[in-house]
């Protein structure tokens, strides 16, 4: 089993920044691609970003491209999401997820196997 725990969420003004962390336990994540997703109130969960197992390739939703950066530290079994130039529409619960298949696939938005409990991000206007 894999446990994923997100942290770093909070309340920030529009234009501000936050850095989310996702710490994994129970399995080393170095062999797997990881992703970040978010869910706004009343909306379905949506893909935000993905990073391949080595960290060599990343993939972003168009809505966050150029503002968010996904990264990983396999030695710390942790994945990060740096969020800059935040907008009110970025508000939501942010989840990290682990994908057991296709570790080198770059553009993959579905089929993730393990999920964290989420961390709340609120961006005020």
C-alpha cells in the first residue's frame, strides 16, 4: 500500500504563491509517475500536472501552464507543486496521485491508482 499526504495549502491573495508537498510512504515513488489534481466546489476533479518517474518530463493543464511547476525529490519520496501567480479560479482541494503504470508516459490524465486526502488552496481576489 501507498500513503500519500499533501501539505502546504492555505489562503493566499491573487498573484501570490504557494508550494504544495506530497510525501509518500509505504512504497518508493522513484519508479512511478506522479500527478497533481484539484477539485473546486461543485466541480469535478481535474488534472493539473504530471511528472515522469525520473523527473525528466512534465505535463500541465493549459490553465496552469507557465504558472505552476511540478517537481520531485525521489530521495525524499516527495513530489512538489510550486504555484505562482495564483488566481481565484485556482481555488480548490489539491490532491496528489501515483500512477502504477506508464512511468515514462508524459501526457496522461487518467488511470492513477493511489490518492492523497487533499489540501485546501484558497485564493482571494
